[in-house]
């Protein structure tokens, strides 16, 4: 038998044609199986490699997140320490944060991260962690260096008033560092803004939102500092004397920004030299026969003409720049003096200032301290002094003396300035500049207490109180407002707002006829001690009111619009010892997907702000 072998055509010799074709098909199948097996083996190897890459990358990301976990808190603590002048604490927090950020940044470096970033869904999560790491490294490195340099140049002990003088050169010399700080933060913010967040895992999304919020705060602070440092020399009168009106609010009778304007003083500044003029009570400025400035139809619908005719009513509106414009116009008509700006502060913020200045004497010999100032200024005049004129004079003299101690640089300037900042944080201290360029340089800083008119990342909510009875019993009222973002559809948040008011009016005041006459004001429903408050809830810009109730009842609230904000007004009667609960539901405009912001009327005890939950978007 001859040996079988393949001919050049691949057909075995000596086999029938049918068998030869069958063998050929088998060989083709074997070759195909072999190629398929090789492809499958290659695919498995690639999948194993990708899997290992993903696992390693995931472990490195977890390690990075572990190091980044405490950074937002350290950012906040570092900023607080910087603001209060505690350089050592600021350096310590920044050093800790920088070490953690550097470890996180090194842990997310390498070509594998670039490769994983290209993958769908996974890529956004990797990009977010890498951006957090590099941004944190930059903020705690070069940015922090600029910040600490600026802090040294603007240390409270350097810029504090000494014998009513602040050297403008200190601010002029700090302009370069302030510009560097703002310049370094701008690209960091740009990188964080560029990260897509739609595909982030829930846990990472929450951490990213918190981190970005802190980066935005630092960026805002850097830009604001740069603007203010440039503006201050001129504001200190280096280009001519400046006149500022100091308005002291009295929270014993509510107005939207705090309380009625109870007293004034005019501050003149020339080349850094300050002079605080005589005190004046608000009663020395009479009612104006006609509005000092035209009011808009929306303002008139909400508050009537009173904001433009009574000094005590300029802040019925929560928009402080508008209140300051009206007050400056009134002062111009009353005194003939053009005002370059208005600074407003309440007795609670002054009590914070007293922590630094130390005790200050009132005109009756009482020593005002950080511990007793609130009661002495907001309650004692109406309990101890019989005549209305005496009450007005006491309040005006006392607040004037405290502010004069601040201007003179009495005591520990760092602590006193921190008191001013704490007052700003609580909405108790505000500033407005008459020059549009200077006012715009303040951005939308908390100190401006400006009603937003431009769409922003975060929806803003406001709940404000106005007394309707001329009582001084609001000293005994507490308010607390909380905001919860309950849903987000189509980029529009639904925000539930709850405000609780409580009256602590004591029974001994109601039983004392003399005190009743001094404190209670016009009787409400023939019942002394009852409070009648006008409550205004402002929804987000271009938002929508969905629902509102008072103690669970819909009632018939007033519904208005003010500069694009939906507004709900209610008149609320509160008896001694009683609580009232108001609820609102607003839908924000599309695109305002950040954490909600809340502004309220600060009271004698508490600034009115409760819990504010994170965004649901």
C-alpha cells in the first residue's frame, strides 16, 4: 500500500473525491477553531489585563479618597484661622492638608489613569478624583503660600486703627500678593468646573460637591480679597475725604435685615485718619413728605411708600443695597452731606466686637461688655428708662461709644475684627458703597446682603420678619428656618422650607402696667403681649412657588414678585408662649443645581438659620 501524503493542492492521494473533500472541511474547521481559540485567549488576556488595571486603579483611587476625606474640613479651619489672624494654626492645617493632598496626587499619577479616564462612565469618576487631588495639592501649596504671605501683610496688628488712624500703605503694599492669590486660584476653579458630574457614583458625587463647594469658597474669597485690597486705599480717603454713614439697627423691633435703624453716626476719613461724628437717634430725622427716591411698582406692592419716607423703615426690604441707597438719600436731605457708603451693624455684632475692645461705658455709667451688651442695648432701655426720648438717647449713645472704641483701636484688634467678621457671617453687619465700581468689587459677598438678580449655581432662599406693631418685644422672639432639597427633575430642585417662630414674652412684663406701656407698643387685638409679624418668604430667582401653609392651613397669603423672586407674605399673630410654623415649597430655575443658600432676619438670640441640606441634583 502506497503512503498517503498531501499533494500541492492539499488533496490526499488515493482517496475518493468525497472523502478528500470531507478531510479538507475538517482541516478548515480545525484552523477556524484554532484561530477562534487564539482570539478568545487573547480576549481573556486583555480582559484580565483591563480587570487588573481597573482593580489597581480602584485601589489607588480609594487610597486617594482616603487621603482627601478630611480636606474640606481642613480648608474651612484654615480659612477661619487665617481670618482670625492665627497664623500658626493656619499653617498647621495647611501643612496637614498638603501632606494628604500630595499623597493623593501621587496615588493618582500614571498612564493607567489616563487610559481609564477614556472609558465610559468610569472615566468621569476617575477624572473627578484626579482633579480633586491635583486641585487640593495646588491649593495647599502655591495658593496657601500666597494666602499666608497676604495674611502677614494684612495682620490685624498691622492694619488695626491706632488713635483713629489706619495706614493705607499697608493695603497698597499687599496688592501684589492679593493679585497672585487670585491668579493662582482661577485655573484651579476652571479645572474643577470642567469636570462632568452626571455620571459620578452617589458617594463620590457627594464628596465632589463638598470639595467643589470649598474650592469655590476659596476662589471667591481670593477674588474678593484682591478686589477689596485694591479698593481700600481710596476708601480710606487717599483721593479725597470720604463720608460714611454708620447705621445701628435695633433687633428689639424687627426689620428684614435685622431691626429698625435706631441711631446714626457719620464717619469721615481722610488719608486714613478717621473721625466719628456725634450720635443721632433715628427720631431726629423726621418723616419725609415724599419718597426720597422713586420706588419700583414691585417694592410699592410689597412695602408701600414707607421705605422711602421713614428712616426706621428703609430696611423693610431685605435688599440692603437698596436700603442703604434710601438711607443715604435721606441723610443727604437731612444733613446736606453726600454719603460715600453705609455700614450697618446690630447690638449682637457689637457684643462680638466688645470681646476685643474690652468694656465700654454707656452714658449712664453702665459698663457694656460682651456678656451684657445685648440685654443692655435691646431690652434694658425699655425696662429701666421711662421716657421715649431717654430710651432713644441711651441706645444711640451706647452703640456710638462701642463703635468709637473700635475706631480708636482699643484692646485686641484681632479679636475685635473677628467680631466684625462673625457679625457679617450672621447677617448682622453690612456694607454698601455708593460708587458703582466699588460696590461691584464687593461681588455678592455676605457683607452686601444683596438680593440676587443674576442666575447662579445655587438657589437662594430668604425668610424675613417685619414687626407690624411698633413693639420692642421682638427681643423675646426666636425664629428658625430650615431648607431641604427634596427632588431634582430636569435640573430643577424642589426646596421645602420650614420656619418656626416662638414668643418668650414673660408674664411679669404683661402684669406690670408701666413696663407694658414701654415695651408692648400698640395693643394687638386688645391683648398686651401679642405680636403681629409680617413674614416674607423669598423663593429662588426665577423660581416657582408650589405650596405654602401656616400651621397646616393654606389660608390666603399675599403673592408677589420682587426682582425676579417669587415672594409670599403672611401676617402672623403670636401670643405669649405660642409657636407658629410656616411651610413653603419652591421649585428653583433650571441649572441652579448647587446646595441651597439661606438668608434670614437675625434676632437678639440666634441668626434665624437652621439646617440647610445638600442639593438633591
